[in-house]
């Protein structure tokens, strides 16, 4: 009985860990490249979305070094 409970617990933990990295795919408005964001993000296709390369080309990147 203890082995069964341990096995079920391990399977449940594995399922939880596998679902943590869920992503949804959006598209860059400039080049139509796929951009992955967390599934929990409220970003939608209606937003202005740019991939990293297009952000740099358009001067929209805000990374301060």
C-alpha cells in the first residue's frame, strides 16, 4: 500500500513539474515570427508584439547595460 501511494505521489509530482513550462505562441507584427510567452500571460495577438530581432531593428529594445 505504501509503495502504491509513493508511486502515485511521484506521478502527480511529475505531472505538476511538466505543466510548469506551458507556453502559448504569438506572432511578431513586423516579420510574423513565432514568439513564445508563458501560458499564464495575458498577452494576446491583438497586442503590438515584436520578436527580439525586430525590437533591435526598430529601436524598441529597452535593455540597459
